[in-house]
């Protein structure tokens, strides 16, 4: 009985390790997609407070909309970007990428104020680059 238990334990442990390795490989594959790279560029520009670089990571129609929002709020673009950075979860992990032609949807999760948040990021391919169109975050999983 003890041998059978040990053998079962070894098999379960091996399967668990294989599953963890496969999950790590899947995460690496997602991070290497052009869609996720485009989203990471947007996050990096936001973190750096580089409004012009941030706008370049967004679809063309978003730039003028952001400029108008900043104007209506009476804030500088850099101040608006700082506010957006505060409202964006940290430790973002992309969990899924669905591509349909020149449109893509990323699903992600991250933490905001210590609480898990779930995001949907819509992207579009423009001028050969993947750019963010819209993103939404919620503390409830969809």
C-alpha cells in the first residue's frame, strides 16, 4: 500500500510540475505577441509620463479625444496621464489574446488598491502596429 501511495504521489507531483511549466510557457507566448507588446508599450509610456509616446500607442482617434478631455478637465496632458496611471492596476498579467483580422481583444488581471481587477483591452492594427483602442477594468470577473 505504501508503494502505491508513493507512486501515486510521485505521479501527481510530476503532473503538477508539468502543468506549472506549461502555464509559464503559455504566459511567455502571450507576452511575445505583437498585441501584448503594443499594450506593454502603452503601459511603459504611461508609467514614464510620456504623453506623446502614450498617444502613439493608442488608435488615431483616441489622441484628439484625450487632448479634449485634458482641456475640459483643466489639466495638463501629463497630469491626466498621472491620474490614469493611478487608476490602472499594477502587476498586470495578460491571460488571453483573441485576434480577428485587424482587431484584437486582450484579457488581463492586475491589482488595484490590493484588490484583484480584471481587464478587457480592445486593440486595432493601424499602420502595421497594434494600438490600444479602449480598455476597461473591474473588480468583478466577467
